């Protein structure tokens, strides 16, 4: 079992930047995959960025491609989401996720079918 704790959310003006952190309770090298999702009120959970831990392959949703960057720091057991050029439509609760429910599952990076989830951190862009 792994616990995920997100931080770094807040309020920012359009065009600004934020960096979200997802701290894991164990070495992230124990996780095959990690990702960031977001959910705005009344909307479905949306995949933002996915990361394959072993080879650092990254995947991004079309709405954030070129503006957001997912990265990992193995020594800190942390995955980051650098968000630049923020827009009001980026406002949402952002969630960190890790691992697939089963080792036999196929990984779809931006599909919310992960085993572990954090509690979320709120991002508001005005």
C-alpha cells in the first residue's frame, strides 16, 4: 500500500505558474506508473499527465500539452506537475495517482484506473 499526499495548489492569475507535488509514502521506484488528474465541479475526472517511472516516458492531455510538465525525483519519492501559462479553465481539484489495480492491466496513462489516489489539492485560476 502507498499513501500519496498532494501539495502546492493555490490561487493564481491567468498566465501564472504553479508547481504541484505528490509525495509518496514509499519509494516511487516501487510504482510502475504515476499520473495527475483533475476534476472541476460537475465535470468528469480528466487525465492531465502520466509518467512511466522506470523509463520516464510522459504523456499529456491535449488541453495541457506544451504548458504542463510531469517529472519525478526518486530521492524525494515525489512526482511533480509544473504548470505554466495557467488559464481559468485549468481551475480544478488536482489528484495524484499511482499503480494499476492489477499487474496484468494495460496502462492507459490518462484513464483514471489507478490503484492509489491522493486527497487532492485545489488550483484556482482567475
